[in-house]
């Protein structure tokens, strides 16, 4: 894992970068959108906010620690006049340090309805707040290398604690279910690895056969298990990722429809247009003309 950037912002004074090679933009540019190359760890110190991650909206009050995996659509809106937050952008090999998407979802859901009585949760808040205070010290602002080094070790510990808290409680399965738990967990983990793979490279030429070979599962079992975990078949999940990315391109770029189809992994513009119309009821060009000028700036 590498700490790509660290930043701080609040509602009371102008933002200042902690690292001399990091320029902070207005809040709307920092929080929101899609980060295809890095994860984000967002620490809300103070304030009430609403955050949407992959079309799931959470309401939270600081302190809160939010995990945003790479290539995940997210938008944040503060609901109070006073707010403070810190963020770290992290580059990480798949499944090395940053929690898998399902664990991120479990953790973020816990932030929306926090259980402050859990010792590990309290420890996470205390540790990340201590890290924030160290990095905001005046003498630290002149030492970007030390900032990254301290962040690296503390964030690894924080993420390890979060992975522990985010895991499903095995007691929920009951005593009679304990023997197959390993098998279920192994299968679910395989599905999450496939999901992470598709999320991080959805534009590639994925096929069902390719997914089956990667997971060492036959097609019927993979489809059934994937659908049980994610609610849709694997190729439908992939198309949903591509459609979400295409929607971003349509709203936030001037790329042609053909270039968007190619950039999001669709083999032909005709196939892309047909699927888009099935989902949105309009052609990509028509949808863009209706939404691009009326959509508010992203958070």
C-alpha cells in the first residue's frame, strides 16, 4: 500500500495542503465522482452529512470513517454549516491491505448506525483522530515524507481493525451451520475477488468462460452463487458497472458516444446503445442532451 495523498478541509477557514506537492481543490472536486486508480479513506471529524456510494445513500454524523474502494461512484453532501474532514488517497494491490468491497459496505453501514459500545470501533476513532492531529501539526506540514511514512503505518493498523469489525459474526450462523461455514466463506470470498477484478478493470473483454476459469468454478454454479451474493448474474453485474461509468462520461465529458462505448468495454456502439436504451428508455445522445445541462455539480 502507498499513501498517494493526504488532505484536510473545513468550513471555517481556507483549506491548506499538508504535503507541498498536493493542491487541494474546492470540496466539490475532492469528494465525489470516481477514482479508478486509488482507494479513499475519509475521516469525518465533525458535521452531519449524506453520502451516496454505488447508489446506496447513508446519513452520518462525525466522527465517522468511510471507506471508498477504487472505481466506486460516490457523492457527499454536508447537511450542517460547520464541518471538518480529512482524507487519504491510497494505492494498494488487490486484496492486500484495503478491505474488499463487501467489507467496506458492511463497515460504512455501521458508520450510518454506529455502535459506540464496541471497543474496536472506539479504538479506530481514537487512532485515526490521533493520526489526524499529528499530521496537522505545524512542523509536520514541512515534512511530506514523514507524513506519508506515519500515515502508512497507522492506516495499515486502522484498516486491519476495520476488517476485523466488518467481518460477519460467525455466531449468526448457529451451531448447526458451523461445518459448512468455511466452504461458504471461501465461495463468497471468490465472488468478491471476481467483483473486485471487474470493478477495477470493467472495460476489459470479460466473458463468462474467462470468469469461470479464473474462479475455477463451472458456469452454472458460478452464475447461481454470484446471483445469490449480488442479486444479478456476473455479466449483468459487469454491464451495470459499465453503464454507471458510461453515465459519468456522458455527464462529465465531451467524448463521443462511440468513444464512450469503447472506453467502457462495449464491443460495438450498437450494443451499447441498445442496452442503454433498455435501462434508461432513451438513446445515449438523447439522455445526455436532457441531463448534462440540468445536473447539478457533483459533490
